[in-house]
C-alpha cells in the first residue's frame, strides 16, 4: 500500500472488504494498480472503507478516483461517474461512527475544511457475491481490465 | 438478540443476523408516579472470542485477538502478546518493549481523537439540546471547521504511526510473542518525529478550547455520573502514568489508595465478573467490596485520578490542573473528556521521548522460545481502561481456556448508574425529548464504550431508548440510527 502524500497529481482510492468476496473488488484493484502504476505521479491507497482522514489526503491532489463494488449493477458491469461534491450526508454517514462515507460526502469535507475540490470520479463494479470469502467471482474478475483502462483514460485525460 | 438453532444437517442457523456493530439499548423503568426508578444499558451483541479461540495454537492469539476491535486492536495485541510472553517465559528485548509502547501510544492517541472529536464534539460544539439532525461531525464541520480539521489530523497522525510500524492501520500483526516482528527504520522514525510539533499544537489548542466551553456544561458536570466509586488503573511503581506495564492501583472516591501495586496476573483475586440476564456485557467489580458495592471506573478519568505524575512536561501541568477540580478524586464522568485530552498530550510528548531514545533503531527486537508455562496473563491500559488477557494452554501449545476482561466491562456498573443519574435528573415527563435522549447517550459517550468491535458491514451504531411503565409496558421508544 502506498502511503500518503506527495505532490502526485492523481490519487486512486480502491476500497471494500477483501474478506467479503466481491465487496473487496476496489481493494484488490488498488493492489493491482499499486503493482503497475501508470507513472510516479499517481498515489494508490487500498482501504476497507472511506474514512474522514481521506478528506485531508484528497486535498493534496488534482484528480481523485474512487473504485468500489456496487449492488445496483449487473455482476461485472462497470460504471464511471463524475462526482459532484456536496449535498446532505446520508443517514448512515451521520451515525457518529464514521464507518460509512460516500465519495461525494468525503469530497464535500475536502472542499469545506481544506478549501480544495479536486476533480473526482467514482468507478463502481457490480458484484455477484458479498458472502464471506477472499476471492472475486469469475464474472466480476473480468471487470479488472476495463477498470484499469478507465483509470488510465481518466489520468491521460487530466 | 438472535435465536440460534442447529439443524440436523449441521447447518447452524442464526436468525436474525443482527448488525452487531455497537448495538445497544437503554431501558428506563418508571414508578407509579412516572418517575424514573431504574435504568439499564443493554449490550445485545455476542462475540464469543473466549470460546472460539479454544484449540488454536497460542502464537495465533495476538492476531486473533486484534480482530476483537477495529478501534483498539493494538491494545488487544499488546495484552495478548504479553500473555504469550509469559507462556514463553521470555524477557523481550528492551527496544521491542519501547516499540510496543510507541505502538500503544499511537493507538491511544487516535482512539482518543475518535472519541473526543468524532463522537463527543457534536455535543460540545453544538450543545446537548442542538438540532439532532446536525448532531454529528458534519455539523461540527459547519459550525467549527477548525475543531473538525484538528480531529481528523490528530486521528490521522496516530493511525499513520500504526501504519508505518505495523504495515496497516487496522488489525496490524506487528506485535508478536517475544517482541515485535520488525525493527523501526530511520525513515519511519524521522517521519513520525516530523509530525510531533503540529500535533502538540493541535492538542494544546483543543485543551484551551475545551476549557473555554466547559463551564457551559455545569449542569452536565453535576449530573453525568457524578457519584462516589472506586477507580482502577495500572500505574508505574512510583505512581506515574503508564499504558504498558506496572501494578494495579485502586483508589476510593476520596482519592485514598485502597490497594496498590497489585499483580495483574492475580486479577481473579480482586476482580469479580457478574453476568446479568439482560446484557452480554459482563459487570466487573472489586471483590473485597462485593457486587455491586465494588463498583469502580477505569479509563482516562481513573488514570488521571490515580496518577501522581505523567512524566512529561505539558501533560504534568494539565494533570495538576485536573487534580484542582476536586479535593477528593474527580468524580463526574463528564471530566473523562478533560482526562482524555491530557492523555492525548501525554501520548504526543511520550512518543517524542521514545522515538529519540538512542536504542530505538536497534535491530534486536524479538526473543524466541518454545512454551515454558501453561498459563499466562497479559495486562495493559487500553484507551478505555485496564485490559486483561488470560490464557491456559496444553503441552502442545494449544489454547485450552481464555478469559478477557475488557475496559467497557469494568465500567459497566458505572455506566448503568450514570444513565440512571442522568435519567432521574433530566426525564421529567413520560415523553422523551431529543435533548433528554442526547444526554443519556452523551453520558455513555464519556466512557467511550467499545461495543463496536470489528464488524464493519452495516456501519451504523444504533441506540434504542425505551420508556417502560410500572407494569412493564413500553410507553415510548426512540431509535437513533
């Protein structure tokens, strides 16, 4: 895992629980990206969940890409959205325990607390199984290449 | 609470699988006149670590035990490794002990930051009667962004130390029986030291800010767990503050020493554990006084009441101020907040002392041995209080029996009494109000209970408050997701 923070332009945060099968897609994607970073101008972080300290970390970058698993997509389907920071936090985010945070809310903190709003994207991949397990379903594994390509495209575009 | 049944196919069905991330509920019991006459804090989750570790090799215990908690895994690592050190009958290298202390201090720092800034600062910044929809860290960020920034940075600093030493922030396995697995590198040492000045300023600023708002909470100071009790902590032989090693000291409400330098390994001789039918959290008590007269408190409030010095300059100045709050022991649980901040100051100062120790980069950080004893007890001060791990193994090194006495259990009786005190003072009608609910929660928060051990799936810490009439009927119920 890369540790924070230098003058790199791009931050990639892959997150999810690697002990919950496809939920760990983002975490595994970050591991792969760490092993073959497009260039040294990129920092990669693998996390089990988003936490408030990442708001400070994100303030040091021009581009932030989040990678996560999703339940509302077909297994292996990839979606890439530009993140608009702000809006009201979802109820689970205000439970006081900081175990649930969306990329949008995280970046809203970045803007509010650190007066900085990087360009940001949220790449999500449909999961098939979220049961206990350390492997990614075969169908979902096919999404690794498209996700890597998407990340490369976003970095080049920036 | 789940019904558990076993099918003939040996499939174990747990139904429902509740999201047990810190789930608890509070019941308030009213008399015929509608006044609160009893209150209970129910912990409805069941973990079972003491049972499912049986049969495992002892050397797996630190890593297994770290999974108990996502917030204070390092304390479990330390207590577990110390118990395993006893099983090996080894003396760990001096540098390994110092590195374990650094690891522990970093964890106390990040945990205290979580408690003060993330969980309790909404009460302090927005007020106990603040808009419930804003009563969270997002609301703090709107009202006082500097406090929010400081909370994030302080916790980040502690977690980054843990990550630098242990390889990851949560559940690192760097502490092992006999020492630690890897020495500290100069790069990591220097990087941590570079963050000390900024962190000291943050803690100093937070202490000043807290003292500036404290008087607004005079009524809470008077009613938040403000009662006589014993206090317990591990201290150095000279009565100084420590989180790693020492004897167990107990003082009474007057601040007089009841027992000192007790051997942690002999805790069953002076600590009893009672199980109540309405909670999975055991209630610990001081045996010589019996249940429940032997009520005591642990954690920052107890440590500050017991310690006669911290051993670092700025923390000692704050400790002197703390002791001026009351001629006896400081009794109100509201002062957990102040005590927690003093400890945060101590952690930062002590980290600097340890990191500049000439031996800290030594490569000799682990002792090796086979099991030489069949029983071991490890104890340390976790962020929330004294922690005991007690293991028995067989001749093959397999775990036969485990007992864990965790800080929140030590505080269980005190938390229940605190809820009752707050409810009696603030609940004046049959109808619950948001301000009343928040105060009942807030007094629990002062103890920083660790109900939320290591399960992260739902990410919601639910709290349920029930108002129960004299016939046992539920008059009102409020749930906070």
